[in-house]
């Protein structure tokens, strides 16, 4: 079946977001990344930063963060309770699921992150991809884009990917970065970001193509 | 750097060999698969079937097989002993390493299996790939190609992939089918074998291109 929707999972610093955005621009289709966070925040009452962090941590590690942040948003906690007593984490996951499924229902698009490959796994019109690169390539890229930080680039990569891996495992039961989860995986450092975008765009059927 | 050599690792029944062969034909470059086995057998004195089986099993599972098969080839065991007392398994690995490195030294080619992605990982001119597909696709494909067997297609897939996974882990220390081991992974069932071959050929620089 033709593929209209691209999901992009990615290692931190691999350029997965830039590649996803380039594909969306080439095909003139919507690109969703922070939009998912924005809509989840809007529907749940939690603030965007909290929703974004929830999407990067496995629940076991965020108990304190949840308590402190949620204290300022009693109405959000109320909404979670109202959904058959779901925990905040599961409540956010249910809404994230709804938001992503709804975006996909609206037609061709690119969705980056948010376990969108798993959430849309039963749709035949999605191309699920994973972008990765060597540690050296990613370290140089994040230094160039985000500058020096308190931690070394290597530590920042390990921290961020470790969180993504744990979060993905918790919500999907699958191993992050396993070829079999995706239709295609690409090493952006070796192939080049422009080539990756071109290749992915060539595999999608967009309006007017 | 330009990529002249393609290595193809693959799930059983995914069509990885057919795809590799198609790429070699499109680019008019040599295709190596059983040739690696043949050369290892020739250099070691073991028979081809034994070498092929050694390449599919992790050593722990093949002790009996080794003993029975090697009994008929004392000169091969002698050669292994002569190499600083290497075990038969390690001796075959050393020779496999030499054979694959030597094939790569001779210029552009396609090499399927034999941990060639790992063996050639430090060369800049190789494109390392992994081909996989859904269990349903692969089960139908092996039934079509190889017919019914004593075991169910699902069991045959699980057995063969389990052996490849264990063997790869033993010799390389890496997890088989992890995106980060390869420059590119493709779901042949979803993308189609012809499309996969075309895509891989487009990423290689062959003589005269």
C-alpha cells in the first residue's frame, strides 16, 4: 500500500528532526513534532514542558517531578483521575495516542518522536523510520547546534538516548533502535542528512505525486 | 567516502540474498555468498557443509557436531592446532576474516552474511545493511521457495534466526539486527525486494558510474 505518513524515531543529535522537516518541506505536507506536545498539553491541562519531559522519561524515574509539577495543576490531576483512575503517566499516554492517531487521520504528514511508530503500527499507510549516527558525528553536531554544556557531549548523548530507550520500552514493550520495529533505518552521519531526506521523500506518496 | 562494497546481513526468508544478487547484477560487480564458505573450506581443509554450519551456530551448541565431523578431517584439526593452539571455531573465524578482507581488497562487490559487516567495519568504502521482514511475509516466502518441512515455517524462522543471532553475538559481541550496526536497514516485505535492490544500488559507487 502507498505510504502517506512518515514517522521518524531518532537518536539524539542524529539530525532526525531536520531530516523529517526536510521531507515535509519537499512534499509540502505538515510536519509534527512539538505540535503533538502542544495538543497533549491543551487536552490534559498539564503544561507543555511537563508533557515534553514525560515523553522522555520512563515513569519510574519521574515520580518526584510528577508530584512537584502536578501540584500546580490540580485540574489536570483531576482529569486523569476521572479517566477510570488512570495514573498521570497512563493518562498522558492515552491522550498522546489520541492526538497522534487524529493527526494521522487528517492525511499525509511527518511525525517525529512520541512513539508514533508504535502508536500507528497498525496503519498500512505509514512508513516507520529510525535515524541514527555514530557517537562522534552526533557529539560534533550537538556541540555545533547547542554549544557546550555542563556535561560532556558524550554524556549528554548517553543521558538523552538512555531516557528515550527506557521510555520507549515502558510504553511499547519493544527495544528502541531494533531494525524490526521500523521499515527503514538510516545512518545519517554516513549517508548525509540531505541524502536521507531525499531517500525518504522518494518512498512516500504525497498529494499531487 | 564513496561506497564500493555492500554487505548484507538478513533475517531468514527476508530475501536478503536475492536482493544482494540483484544489486550485484545491476552494478556488474561480483556477488559472494557461498564463495566465502568455499574459500574457507579450501584454506582450512574442513568440508563446506561443516564450515557453513559453523557459520550458523554459536560454539556452545555445536560441540557434538564438531567432534563427529572433525573426526573425519584430522589434517584440518592439525592446522587449527598449529595456529597458536586456536580452537577449531576460532581457527575458522580467523580464516573467514582473512577470506572476507581479501575479497574486499579485490574491489567492488556484494558480500552476504558471514558477519561481513563486522569484519569490514573499519573500512570506509563499505555500506553495511540489514534486510528483514514480517514473520508472515517470510513464512510465505520460505514455503514458496523451499516447500513444507518437518517443522512449521514459524519454527524454521525462529530456529534459523536464533542461530544467526547467537553466532553473531559470540563472534562480534554485538546484537544482531540492531540499527546501529548497519548504515541502512530495510523491510523487504513492505518496500518490496526490487525496490530494496534499486535503493541499495543507488547508494553504491560502482565501476563506470
